[in-house]
């Protein structure tokens, strides 16, 4: 079984692409459609926490049955994100690295540590 510790991002992208190709789904996987599917799946993930307090949202994932459903929704989100990257030719690791560098500039540790304010408010 694959785990975060044993599976690379490239392997996941390859498996997602192969899954779509085997089913001839690439014809439906335009960036517009994939971005909408990604948003829909993110909404389904959020639904598990709707109306929960912050603390209650932490206990939701402690319930094994609920966690299993949440894992499925998270998997859908990541699968669509990886397929979006496949179709658009985006290198996910490079995009994350670049975004983290920009975030580090916007949210310097000395100003942002322990604060949830937007960078324009720090």
C-alpha cells in the first residue's frame, strides 16, 4: 500500500493520469472542468465540518467512520488537483516551492508567528 513516506508526487501524478487515460476521460479534463470538479470536491470535504466549532472539527476526524469519509473527500480533492497539474503541465513541487517562497516574504516569522492576520495587516 502506498504511503506519504513511500510514494513520490511523480508516482501519484502518473497513476492519476493512467487512470484517466484507461477510461478515455482526458477528453473531459479541460482546465475549466477540472477546476470546477476540484472546487466541488473541496465543498464536499468542507461539508463534514459545516456548523462545527473549531474544537468540534478536531474531534470529527477522531471518529474512525467519519475520518474514512473525510479521507475519501480529501483523496478526491488531491486527485483532481493532480490531474489538473497533469493536463496543464504544472510541476506541483516547483509551484509549491515558489509559492512557499512568496509566502515567506509576505509572512515573515517575526511578524506572523502566532497570528492569523493577512499579510497586509501584519
